[in-house]
């Protein structure tokens, strides 16, 4: 069963206490019915702690429409998935103490304000939304504090070791744009596109075709392709001299591929009747590799994406080392 919590931006697993009232003459007395489910170094994780982490997750599944019977049947599976998270929490907390990492209440409040701003919510709206989800804002603050501590540990142990170079960014762009299985050549294509005023009118189509023929005649007479595009084309690409883009053969529409596959650099096709109108294509360049021109803003966006991937991988490696050095016994 796979369900993602609906309110995932705000949901962290909260600690509660599972109590059962003992059947004694004193109804005010309460005893904790519990057992140890894991030992992490000198710390123990009890069944009540694990259940406290599990119940909010189960309730989220039920709120999303999963049958309660189905969720309850999967309880042991959910608990087995959550227990390693509790183990990791203890390991991270221990490391934080060793490093002397501290987070003050005002820092948590500031972080909560940022979360509200990012999600366009007031504190009151956030509190109300969490209550609808059966959660507590105060407990969320405690968990948020843990998240800040974890971030600082990442900064100290992982972040400083990560550098994303321009070469890595460009390599990623190349994979995204060209596809991993296709090797050049790459065609830089220009086009001129003439649109009929009324595609359903034969007269209108004939008029557009004649205009395309005039553009072709101008090209054959030696006129610059960019100038002809600016004069005749009906698409915005005419402002860039008809530049269409860089494509591999696999990326071209079939009718384009058919008409440019036999063209050499600088050659152009005849007038082609296409779904977009009457077009003329020119092969401006052919190369074995494709270099993508990308804005600095896009470069930084991709660099941040690669950075997040890398930091998650490095943090997992760091956490694995902590697990190897720790004494962990699972008793579930």
C-alpha cells in the first residue's frame, strides 16, 4: 500500500504517550503498558514511542480515503518502516550533542514564520489546518527544531564537501535535452511558416501557398534566409531570423525529418504543406555534439537541483557510517 500524506509540507511524526488505565480500586492510577522495540547505543525505543509515530501516519491514510480495515491490517508494515527513522533520529541527536549544535526558540519561531510566508498562511490558519489534520502546532515546533538541528549537522559534515561545477550542469542539460540513447548528429534548423487566414478555405490556402512560393523564389535568388523569414513568415520566430532550434533526428516531427535528412549545411527545402502551415526549412548547421545556450538563471536552477540530489546522497552516506559505528538492536 502506498499513500503520501496530504499535508506533507507540515507533517512530521509527533511523540505521544500510550497509556492504559489499570483495573485497580484507585481509578486515578495509570500504568504504562510498554516494551522495548529497539536499542540504539545507550538509548531505548519503546513500543509506545513507535506507536505514537505510527498512528498519525495511519490517520493520514484514512483521511485520504483508505479503508480503516486495510490501514489497520498494514499497521505492522508501517511500524517496520518507521522504526529505522526513529533509530536515525537518535543517531542524529547524539551527533548534535557531540558537535554542540543548539537551536534557540527564537530561531524556531523565525523558521515557522518563513514556512507561513512560503505557503501564504498566517499562524492562525496554519494552526487551524493542523488541528484539522489531528496535529499540534506546539509539537510541530519541537519537530521543526529537530529539523533545524539536522540541517546544521548537514552543513557541518556534508554541505561543505559539495561543489557543483558548470561542467556538471551542462552535462545534466545535455542528458535532459538530447536523450540518453541518441548520439548526434544535431541539426540547427531555421524555418519560414506561412499561415492561411482561414485553414478551411481553399482560396485562403491557395493565397498562403503562393506567398510561400514567393519566399522560396527569393531564397533561390540568393536572398538571406533571415531577411526572407522576417519579411514573409507569420510566426514569432521570424524575429530571430526564423531560428527554430537544435534537434536530433529522433526529436524531429516525421514530416520535418523527411524533408531535412538529405540536406547539407546551408541548404533549404521546398514548400512543405504541414499541420502548422506552409513551411520552408533550412539546415543552418550540423554538428556531432549539441551545446545548449542557457541563461544564468536556468544554470543556477539546475545547479540547485543537482546540489539537493548530491546533498541527500552524501547525507545518506554519512548516516550509514553512523549506523555502522553504532550498536543497534531491533527487537520488534
